[in-house]
C-alpha cells in the first residue's frame, strides 16, 4: 500500500536553544526540554515543564496538547498560564491561626504537652467533649 497515516508525516522540529544545552540561572536542561517540545518521552522537573509549556503556548498549542507533550494535566498548564508562567501560585494559603488563650479547648492540649495543669482549660475541654458527644460538633452553638 502506498500511503501513510494522517498526521504521521514529518513535522517541523522545535528547538529550545540553538547554542546552549543548560541554563544555570534557571537550572534548566534545554536538551530535555527540546525532547519534550517534540513529543519525545523524557522526565522533566517542574521548572522545565513550565518553561516548555510557555514555549508551546507561544507556538499556539492548546492546553491539552501542551499537557500531553510535557506529561502533566491541562488544568495545571492553565494554572501556570494564569499565574504568568510561574509555578504554584494558584493555591490559597490559609491565614495563620491566632494564639490560643486559656479557656479554649486547644489551649488544654498545649497544657497537656507541657505537663501543666489548668482548671479553666480542663473545663473548656470537658464542655467541648460533652458538646461533641451530644451534637457531633465541638463548636458552641451561636
């Protein structure tokens, strides 16, 4: 048979760099990135994946095609793009909790760890335990 599968023909090779093989400033292996850009199997670090995704996006590929080439999820690629091609900025960090005060259940736990005895905290822990047994929650009703 004289034919070939559609899409199996030669395609243009994408080069990450024509002169360098390693970027010391960003710790990137440009040869591994080049393999990923061209759909060849390779293991990349997260920074290398972000760099490769940015290059493929500049060439007009959609998030699904980019994700397939670099071995990650399309939602991850969209998150990197939304974050200005930086990794890990989409997650929300919870604000730090306030310091516990005597009379709270969590302060009772601190007293136990330190080997201290506090009647106020013991009463608060008992009340929270009693609420939990009765209602299924340690929170006081509003």
